[in-house]
C-alpha cells in the first residue's frame, strides 16, 4: 500500500513521475519496491536508460567539442560567429553536465538496494523530489545540449550566403518543429489522459 506522503503529490511531482517513471503516480513504482525481483527489473531498466543517456551525451560532447575548437571548412557556413558559437559552447557544457549526472546516477543505481530506496522516498517532499530528479536530470541536460546544438546550426544555416544551405536549413527546421510538436502533443495527450483517469 502506497504511503500517504506519496499519494497526494503536487502537479510538479506528477509531471516528474511521468518523465522518470512513465506514470503520473508512484503506485506501480512503490509496488516494485516490495519485491527483490521487481526492484531488479526497475534497476536494470533505469541503468539501460542511463547507459543510452551517457552514450548520447558523449556523442554531443565530442561533436560540440569539434565545432567549438575548429573553424568552418566551408566559407558559406560560418558557425564561429558569436550566436552559434555561444550556443555550441553551451551545448558542450550541458553535455559535460549530462555525462556527470548520468555517471553519478549510474553509480547510484548499480549500488542501490530496495530497502534504502524505500526509506529514501517514503517521507516524500524533498526526498522524493531528489529521487525523481536523479532520474530526470541526465535526460534534461542531454535534451538541452542537443537543442543548443540544433539552434546553433540553424542560426549558422540561416545566416549563410548560400541559397542551397538556407533551403536545407529551412527543411531541417520544418522537420525539427514537426518532430518536437508531435512528441509534445503526445506527451500532453498522455498527461491529460492520466489526469482525467484520476
């Protein structure tokens, strides 16, 4: 049975639960903390997500690092002007933070045990918030790093003197907006559906 401190959570906590656990409440997650086998499955799933996050952050770190430390080989695509360069540098920093938070999260979950995890989240409040943020923050920083990188490339592409480069950038922008828009609509639909069923 879910403790009272975990039952009546704020809207922010429910949104964090949705991002971290795929559900708006902690009912199923608390149930997984009641048996060793279920907890092992949760731990493996979270370690798998963190492994993917570390891989994505590493790729962003390497790519942003290359763009920050080199000049453009094509004169019509200048990403060293102040706006794109600043965004590339921010992407690099966010990728570093994502690597750090992912690595720390991985160490935490590899050594986590069921009873300590129960004791950590049972009081709710700040303890629950830190627990959920430890799962969400690595993905947040990877997303932020990726978006900084994308906007840097979009700005460089639209400021290009080459018509083909600007046209390709416009197509890329449409694809980006379509992808992010469809994911946002699905997320909002899922959030509304979960809130309605409560």
